[in-house]
C-alpha cells in the first residue's frame, strides 16, 4: 500500500501583475505585463523527510515556500498538508487547526525577530497564540526548555535580539518554530546569512531536532553542499519549473538534466580529482519574457529544434527532451 504523503504540492502556479499603473499605460501606450514566478510545480514530502528545492536566485524557490505555508495564495494548483487543502475556504476550521503544526524559518534571523521584544516574549508568542500553556509560569518554563534545547541558556530570554550573534539569532528563530509544537517546518535559506562554521552548527542542530521530534522539512537553498548534508530528496528548479527530482545521493552521483549538471560543475572540487569541469554559461532569463519551449534552451549545450518549440514534461524525474530521446549519455 502506497504511503499517503504528509505534504502534497500539486500543479502550483503563481503569476504576478507587474504592469505600470493604468494611467501610465494610457499615456505611454504600454500593455499589461505578467511575471510567472512558479509554473506547474508538483512534489510530495513524506512525514519525517527533508525535501530540498535548489536553483539559482530567481528560480522561484522562495515563492513556493511562501505558498506552501499559506503566506501567499497560489494563482492555480493546491497545497495539501496532512489531508487538508490549506487554501480551501470550505475547510477553514481544519486549516486553523493545522496552522499550529506549520512554521517557517526565514533567511535573515535578525529581520524575522522583533527588535523591540525580549527573546522570552518572542518565543512565547506562539505558545500564547495557540493557548498551549495555561499560566505565565508554565510559559516561562517552556521558553527556558526551548532555549536549552537549541543550545542557549534560559537566562538569555531576558535579552533583546541585537545582543546575539547571527547564529544565536537563528537558534532563537528555531526555538520559536518549535514553540507551537510544529511538525512541518519550511526553511527558507536558513543558513545563507551565516558564517560557514556557524552554518554547520545550525544544520547539525536541525538534523538532531528532526531525529528527536520527527520533524518534516521543506528546505530551500542555492548551496548544494548544504543540500547534500540535509536532504533525502531534491527538486531542482529553473525559472519557475522543477526540471529534475531525485534522491539526495542519486542526484549528486548521476545528475540527468543539463542544468543540474551545470550546478554540480560549479561546486569547488575539494578532492582535486583533476576532472575537467565546464564553466557556468549565461544567466537566468527575464521571467517576464521567458524563452519559448524549454526555458533552459538558450544556455543548454544539448539544445535542438524541439527544445525551442515544446515545454518538456517532467517524466521519470527529469524534464528534458534530450534526456527522453537519449541524446545525453548517462552521467
């Protein structure tokens, strides 16, 4: 029997109206313009799993993250978490009950913490919002437990966010995410603003917490080394679409899509194997006026006529005409 996924993202799409104001269009003769940030994205996440989305800046990863947690409504498609469609107005009561179990860790730990609040109040806010403790004493004790859990001291609750380093602030953000007894946490580049040594500490903390509480992660990153350490499955995004999905180890050992291979070639060869690497070619196109067919074709060394005409479907974990027709040798 197939296991029902804990998180199911189905044909997600998000279009932004980036047109000039109506009066400017009337005077200047311009047309409406639309930016498709996410286009037909689908994936599933099993309970207790870490699924990562990787890609260059502007590929739509963070937009997907915000739609998955409900911070932004999709233009089309749906997000189902533990059987509840989070944008279905008919399931409003179920969605409210689900909110407690979903949290998000943001990229900049200082921007995501209220600088005027002491740390204890920041971490206690979800506890009070969801009525998880009855008395002020219980809330205080729970905050102390959470601070200890993430490697800080209970006395740190009396301090303000500016009194901590970047890594410590991210620990506070993690404690706040755990305060509501969350089960699903979306991590939007949680270590990209930190030093390399601190990144490793935060990632190890997140893995330890996942093992301890059975957490499910959606991990957004452009750092392939971080993703390799964290993810059990990976989706590679390019210009709003997923171009390849695979197991964490398989995708690094046997990448199929030319874009995935390009990203892996950009990773420094620490082992100094002497293997010839190709330089990254070109830049991500303008999403307001994307290329026809496969949007990667202007940068692809394996491009042929069909690539310019048809959008490749995601089949067998890869969306590439050259792979489906056997034009690319196995990695």
